[in-house]
C-alpha cells in the first residue's frame, strides 16, 4: 500500500526542489509536478514528490486522522 502525506512547504530553491514539514519532520521534496506551489502551501507528498496542492483545512484534518489511526494501532498492540 502506498501512502501520500500532507506537508507544508518550508523552502523552495530555483531548481524545483525544496523542503517540507509534517508531523515534526523536515523532508526534501521535489516540486516539479506542482509549479504553482509556494512557500507556506500544503502539498501531498508521495515518494519524495509533491503531487498536488491542498488547502490548509484538508491538510490539518488528514494529519489529525493519521494521528488517530496511529494511536488506535498502538492501543491494539498493547
């Protein structure tokens, strides 16, 4: 199963590369598929590529659900 993760763009350089932050991690991201993306935008990242821009409300809700799933998974393993 593949999972795409919302992240907030924190840096963009001139070559279509940048950095994004999510769940406390800073990751490198390739932005060539979303040329309209700007610093501060939320994007969906899959395999190191930003594949779409999303609004902040959707991003926060998705991350909240990821955290909820992780907590439920830990509870099942206890």
